[in-house]
């Protein structure tokens, strides 16, 4: 029996395993880097052992340090989580050799599936259908193809190549990324199928010879070849589902599989299925399977590791109920090339969550999160903050529930992909299951923010009114007077914000009763903000009016009045319809969540301090990271879109491109150097 389990992972993954351990009476041990010392998973463990360092290579990828941590904490078993060393055969063997129970498949099975090239050959002999595959790039004549990392998954080290001229660079880039993420830069190439769907089967094996399929998951909505929306049981013809189950079980039996695993397939438009890879671990998206089967997959892992047989309800794939959809909430900006975001998560609140890390007993939401209010999002690890999962009787019910919860979530301090996820869920194509791995490439409309352009002035007004209310509440004298009250009203209150599209200036005046007498919101001087904060003729509203921003061309100007303004809530009446805004302030940052979407504003000082100006054409680092390569030199002529250098952060490579035609005037950084946010990377003098 397992009595004390060390989880060789971090964040949401570790918290998920700990949650099951608590229900079984198993003690828990966390390992953590210096960057994770204050993370929630460390606080939740019964014991925690520090791994000195910050990067994965220094900490979570160190087999020796993890085994030493298990010894020091008195653990008798190790769970690898998913990611890092979870699919490392050497780690599995080392754990077993140390006399500890390994909660995962045998090292032999991990090794067989870890080399994806060898795995494809092995499973082809077992009758599992395969795509054409190459290890020699010179032998490829038919495009498009997909370059893939042999030793890992999660979309890292993957590149689509449509032209032979781009193949060499794609292979080199994939090797670097794979080496950084998995410690192995081996790659291979396989045929790329246009408009294919990514589907996978959860399998489970025990030490008594049983290998069972626990249903199918649909994982076609991806960015950078990494899943961001997953569902179960998937919308598939019965005969396709049966073929998938049979092929997955055949794959498991071919390697005498034990424990949790996932066999991934490509479903072609013609209905043919092709093996992609087998992940010898629990998957990030396992909660959708749990909600549809009622099983706790981590509990099954522990049972199997202890030598127990799989229960009957884990062997019948037809024992499914309802529909579950999961989204990966990530700290990144989809509209800026998926640029990872860092900072402090001042507020993380998803409304209506019925359960964290566990199965639901009725229609509702589950949250598997690695963060809480105040968590710091750094650059060392994956950008995923949490998984939000909805279960309903039907797919449509789950979609509606999940989209609504995400819309109303308060996610303050770090840019996330929330708006993109909501737009995907609410799109006609997603609802109609018109999906494939190229969904995001074809539907650029889902990258638009939820907050409509013409609602930003109302959001800025709400921020200004709430901020004024907070200042009055904190005033040492006459706190009950309305903000800006004067015996003889004259000039309006003025507040300036840096918003999503530049500077915006809010002017308002309250009457003697505290009502809104007049207001306007317009771009500040020199701003590139939206210009819809003015009246239709471009002038500020006349004194005595309560006009809002301009409506679309030819439309009426709405009438706005103030219903309530407190430090954290503002209610406005807009054309007879009350609209409530939740306001959260952290220093000069103001986060506003309204009925149409959310916005983050930064209040600007009335008299800003002078700052040094950057040279024209300066390109600055958007986040901390390492410069992996510099592709140009000073004096070189470049064209708009040319690759200047490459940054690595959050395990991914991020290209820095020339913004316009010009000449490289300065290159103050070199390959191998570390940079902080705002560091000048290059200066390109435009022609």
C-alpha cells in the first residue's frame, strides 16, 4: 500500500494528484523550485522539498534531486504528473531501482513509446494505421509535412512545412525547442493532413493483463499544435469510435501497457484514422473523461500501481454519461502571436465552480487551477494557469455553461486567452462541430476582444466613478460629499487612463444630488486610442448633457445616467437599461468587468514625470527571456517581417521581426544573453 506519495511535478498537476491523495488518506510530498516556493501546490502538500534553482533543467528535470527528495521526505512512491519527467524511461527505472513504487507504466513501455519513430514501426506491425513518416529530410518530396519531436508532446517541437525551401529551418528550430523542453532534440517528419481532426483514446492497463479503452476525446482546437479546447465523448459516428477503441487497445497490448495512457489519432476528412503518438502518462485533458465516466483516473493509477485490478466500471467504454468540455486558460495574448504574459495575478475568480479537482454529481463547473489570488506568473514554465471544465446533459448545455462562466470570470493582472476561448465556444462552427486542427487559422474573428469598441468609454467612465468613490470613502473629512462637489459647479473632473488601444480621457461632472450631469470619454493627446468617445461631430458633449460616446455612424447617441457608484461597483442607466460594472483597483491599475467584457486600465498621473525616450525604430523585449539566436548584423538591410532574432520564454521560441523596411542600426544583445521586459533588442532605422 502507498502511504506517502511524492509528486515530481508542479502547479495544477501536483494539486490534482494531491486532491485524490487526500480522499484516500495518502500523505503527500511536493518538490519545488525557488520560483515556486510560494505556489499553492507547495502549501497544500504535507511536506515539501526545495530543488535549488529556477529553470526546469535545474530542478524538475533532475532525477537525482527528486530521488534525494523522496529519500529525505520518507516517500514510498513517486507520481510523475504529466510533463517534465513523466515520459522518461530512465526516471521510471531509477524510481523502481530505488525501491519506490512508480505510479506509471513500466520503463520498458515508456521507452518503446518514447521513441516515436520506433513506436510507429512497432504499432504498425500490430495493425495500427499509420501516416507516411521520414527521418531523412532529403527523402521528402511531397508537401505539406509536419516536423515533430520524437521525445515529447504538448505541441513543442512541431512545425508545419508547406515548401521544401523552409524544411531545413523548421527542422533546426524544432530540434532546439524539443531539446529545451525534453532534453532530446531528435525529430522526425510525417505527412500533414489538411483539415484533419485530432482525437484520442484514454486507455488503462493493469498488472493482470487487462487493457481497456475509457472513451474518446476530441482535441482539434489547437494553437501552436497544443490543445486549448477538449471534449468528451466527442461527436463521432459509432463505427469510427469503435475503430478508435480497437486501435488504441491494440497499441496498449503491443507494449504490455500498465497504468494510464493516451493513444492519439488523426481523423482524416474521409473518415480514415491514423496513429499519431502514444503518451505514456495521464493527459492534461483527463478531467473530461472523468466527468463522463464518473471515474477518478488518479485513483485508478494508484490502484494499479499497488497491483489491484481495474474495476468493472473502468472496463466498459459504453458506460458514459452526458458531455464535458474543457478549456485551457493561459497567460498569453492570442492577438499578439500568442505572446506569453507575466506578472502578478491580482484576482483569479471563476463564478459557479461546483468542484475543484474532482467529479461532479450534477450539471456544473469544475476548476483545476495552479494559481490563486496573488500568484506570480513567471517565465520559467508553461503559460497555462488553469483548466475550466463544464459538464452538461448535452454538448450545447456544456458549451453555454462554460462560455458564461468564462465571460463572468475575474482575471486581473495578467493577460489571458479568455476572450478567445469564449468566442470559440460561441462560434457557429464550433457549435456545429465544423472543427479541425486548422480552425484558428481560418477563423480570425475569434481573436477579437469580447468588449465591443463602442463600450470602452462606458468602462472608462465606470473606472473613474469607482475610483472617485474610493477616494471619497477614504477622505478624512466630509467623506459623504460627492467627488468633485463645488458650491458653484464649473469644471468637470478629468481622469486619464492608458487603455487597450492607447490613452483615453474621461471628463464628468456630478450635480448637487450626486447624479451624472455631464460626461465624455475621448482619446488623450497624442493617443492612438479608439476615437468613439466623442459626440458624433467630434466635439465634447455640451455642458448640462449626459451624452455617452458616439454610436456607430448614423446611430443615436445613448443617454447615460448614474444609478450607483461605490469603490467596487458602478451601475449606469444606458438608454433605460441598467448596466453593472465590477471594479477592482490595485495601485494605479483598474480592472473593470462589465456585461459585455472586461478591460484593464492604468490611471495616468496628472503631472507625469519626464522619461527618457527610446530611439526611433527601437524594438524592445515584450517579456523576460533568453536570446537564442541573432539572425542579422549591424548595417544589414532588412525588409518588413524579416526575422531579426529569437527569444525563448515559457518553453517556446518567439520570433522578433522587423516592423518595416530599413537598416539595422543597433544590436545591443547577443545570443545566449538574458533580457528583461523593455530591454532594447534592436534598432531598425526605417528607409
